[in-house]
């Protein structure tokens, strides 16, 4: 999976993301409810995007220093509008150097894009203070299972240690076109780089109805806590 493609798709979806990322917003709320404590000296948020998790965090916790990171540089504008005192760190978290330690490292719906999750987790745990916490959400094997079953495409979801909670959300759509529009507006069409002609859309809609009785998309959020 190309990081350049991920960046390109998310950059295009930034302005529409909050209006369409229903599940990711619920995940941000859930993630914040799992934060142990409410007062931190230093916080690092990975993959801040347009600020769904950032908004939840600044309402939930107190902090002296908050660093928001993203691979898309344009995200800085969204973050500074939420809170001008937040710092922005541009770059691929797998590649950039982190030169300090944090009390809380948190991330929402980002780790599924990470190429080597085990190495990143090791790196991030090394950036925690002695009583620090790494808390993130990602997705499990049932995520977008309809796309995998009907089209045979998707990404392989990593199995994490430290899963403390798992959810299932089903979104229902009036048409396959509406389903793919949702996927596009949340930037995850980098998973589904698949060309659909009018004929294929009709065929796919028929497959959805025959297999599931409706046109739906499953999200399978998981929540991981490590220290």
C-alpha cells in the first residue's frame, strides 16, 4: 500500500472528513473515555487529520504541552483553528525522529495504515515517560468485510497485544454508489483502488442484496492500551 496514495486521498477528503467520519468520531469519544487520568504534562497525538480526536482530547484532559502529528501538512490549519497553542509535527510517524518523551501518546484510526506496527509500537513505547501510556484505536479483521468478501480486496489488519475493547458498527446505504461515496469522503479509498463501471455497480448491488439483504458496510474498531 503506497503512503503517497494514502496522503493524496486523505488530502482530498480533508474538507469532507468530519461530515462523513461517523464511526471515527465515535471511536475518538470511546478512546478518550479510556484515557487513564485527566492531567498530563506532555501529549503526542499521531495522525491528527482534521482534528476529530484533538477536539475530544482537549475537552477531556488538561495538558501543558500538546503535539499533533500528521503526514498531511495541510492538517496544521485545522488543528490551529481548534487550539492555537497546540504544536504541529509534520511527517510520517514511522520515519520522523522523536526527540522527547511523553506522558500520553494517543492515536485514532491511524495504525491500519502503518507498514510495520510492531516496530512503531516499540519506538513509541521508548518515547514514554516511566508512567506513560500508549493508547490507540485501529480496526479488526471484520472491518470492511463486505468489500473483502464481494470484491476480494482490502488490507490485512494487524493483530495487536493489549486490546482492551472491540466494537462493531454497521452502516446501511441506499445504493453502492452512496457506499463508495462515503468511503471516498473518509479518505479510505486508498484501500479500494478499484474501478467500477456502471455495469459493475449494478452487479455489485445485486451481490450485496443477495448476500446480506441490504447494502451495508461493517466497521470493527479495536482499542489498544500499552505502557
